[in-house]
C-alpha cells in the first residue's frame, strides 16, 4: 500500500486524466449540513454540489456520520478530498471532489454536531439516513414513538442519537437564539420522502413545547426529492485499482455508475445551490418520478437481489447474465411494475425500462445482491406493496410480485437453497425469522402469517384470499424446486 494518500498537498501530483477541484476551496461557505455521509451522498448530492462550485457557487457541505467514525477517519487525513469513479462497461472516469469541508461523528460529540447545525449560515440540512433512519412505521408512515432512539432522544436533548433528534433540538436552539429555520432535504428512497420527514418531524416536535411545535411548522420546509444513482459499497480491490491510476492512496473513494438523476421539489426556505446547473431537475411535484423510480428500479432491484442471492449470484450484473433472470426483470418491469405508475406525457416508460435493464447489467459495478437485500422490511412497502395493491384493485397480474415476496420470505428464513446460513441484516430480522420457523413446511400458513404481519403489510392484505393463494403457490414452488428452477420454469 502507498504511504502517500490523497490530500491537498498530493493533489497536484496525481494523473492528469483525473478531474480535480478547479476552484479555491478556502472561499467555500458552509450552507449545508448533511446527515449520513455514506457512499451514496458522496456520489450523488456532493457531486452535484461540486459541479456548482466549479460554476462559481460558494455552497459547501459539512457532513455527519450518525454511527461509525469510519468515513471521518478516511476523509480527515485527506483534507476531506475523495475520488468518485464512474464505472461502465466502456471504462472509467475519475473526479476528485472537494465540496466536503468537515465530518462530524455524532456519537463521539453530539454537541459539536448540534453546534454545526445552529450556525446562522446553515440553510439546508440534507439526509441520507436510509429508510430505517426515519424511525417511522413503514406501513403507516407514523413516527414510532416507542423506537428506542426516539425514546432516548426525548430524554436527552443535549445528546440525541437519531437524525430526527438532532434536527429537532437544533431547530429548538435556533428558535431560542432568534435564528431562522432551515430546509430539510430528504434524499432517501421513500415515496414522498419530504412528506414522510415532515410528518415525523412535526410528530416529534408535538412532544415538546406547543410554542416550538408551531415555530417548526412556520420555519421549515421539507421538499420531496427523487434520487437515483447506483452506488455499490467500495471494496479493497476498487481502492487498490484506483491507487494505480492516481499514484496515491484514496481510502475514501466511491464507485458509481455514470447515470445520475435528481428531481427536486422547488420549495426551499432560504435558498439553495443552483443544482440545476449540474443536471438536477426542479419541479413542482416529484411524486410521479418517485413512484416510477421506486416501483420500477428499486422494485426490480429487490426482486433481483432476493432471487439472485438465493440462486447463488454475488452481484446484480451476475444475476442479469442468467437469461431466465434477465427475462424475469424485463417481465416484472413491463407487466406488473409499469401497470401501477402513470408516467407524465413526455416520459417514455419503455425507454426507461430498457435503460434500467442496461444499468443492472453493468459488469463494471460489483453491486452485491446481499447489499440490496438489506433492510427488506423497510423497503418492501414502497417497492412492491403499492404495486401489489394497485394490481389487486385493478385485476392486474400479481404473479411476479408474489414470486418476489416468496423469495424475500425464503431469504429472511436465514437459509439459502443450498442450506447455507444467510446473514440477514434487517431491524425486524428476528420477528421475520420467527414467522418462518413457526410455519415451516406449510406454505399456506406461512403466506397467511406474513400477509398478517402488520408492520410491513398493514391490515388490508391479509384479507385477500386470492393473494394468499398466489403467494402460497410461489412459496411451494420455491420449497420444492429451488429458486433457479422456479424462475426458469416461469420464464419459459
Ligand atoms: C438499492 C438502491 O440498495 C438498494 O436497496 O436498490 O440503493 C439503488 O441502487 C438506488 O436507489 C439507485 O438509485
């Protein structure tokens, strides 16, 4: 491993084929606090913000990690510089990004993060905290007041744990200091993500003083956004390969596909960077774009992740190499997911589907099926169940949705087709496994038990006899012949 790391001093030495910041980093002013500095943020919002800085803006980002110090420990020795590598079947393009100015690790010093969020210059607080970070009930969208982090935060205003706790107490301090509020920009894969955030924010604020709860309603905005870019977790071999190109080590590099999309509701309290200069689209209503993206891209992603993982495929591109699975993706998108969305007149849904299949087949990206399979209980309602309800109401096909659900149920039983244990990462993993164990060997009971599991399925779906039968039939096929044969048979 190279002793030299990427930083302000070594920046000048790296290969000329790499794009580097062409603006004076010392003139950046911090306008954004970003909560959740994972790979996605660094490859998406930060990349848009970087391009606008190149265009003369002065909006910079201070970010926070709400859990582990890893990203801060990678970025701090690099003066917060990192590379974004765009990978496609045709090669790669590298850009060093300089818009991140500092990274806080919330558990180490919650006070420091609250101080950052109560600076007058902060006008936007953005979030990529994943679905479970909102501490809501996935099937209803209500704040889960019993959530341990929320309980903790209600009792500890000076040292919150959840993103929501930080936001609420930072806002309260701003009110007390006579400072203005800020815009909250959710960049997570939830339908109407801004509305979900606003709802849990107001519900949390309602637990505090009424005067503050009213202030929050006046002094915040929560625009909705649709975010899209496939960003797999970076591996050591990615870092090693990049080191050969850069000539220095970059421990904070992120890998992404070339495609990127960001549709944002133009509803900001005190301004925003001109992200449209970097290709973001500002619209009055994001919902239709969110639904298309969640139900097609993410819905199909989860289908490929569970079915592909069970069949022994490591990455999404590997799954797409198997013709029966490529056909499954195509048919799921065309016959079921597309039926449940109403695309705007100028939106070519067939072209969008074709592009998705190509993106999934990008062999340069090593996007693990296991990574996408994480947190299914938090993802499935918006990825599959909206489509399922639509199809049930309209007499549309539900076969592939049931196959998807059956694969997920097999997956959370924590054993794959070959009898190998699966490391299931999901906040409800225990409950889900218990449902599988209690109904093992009985597809009909298993289907009923899952459809009756209200945190994911709500109250309505368990009453649908046809759905229960269709799901039981898929579970039975999987149990008898395994996922590979089931998919091959159904795609004949
Ligand atoms: C994926 C998403 O991990 C997952 O659940 O489906 O992260 C997906 O790659 C992005 O939403 C693409 O924009």
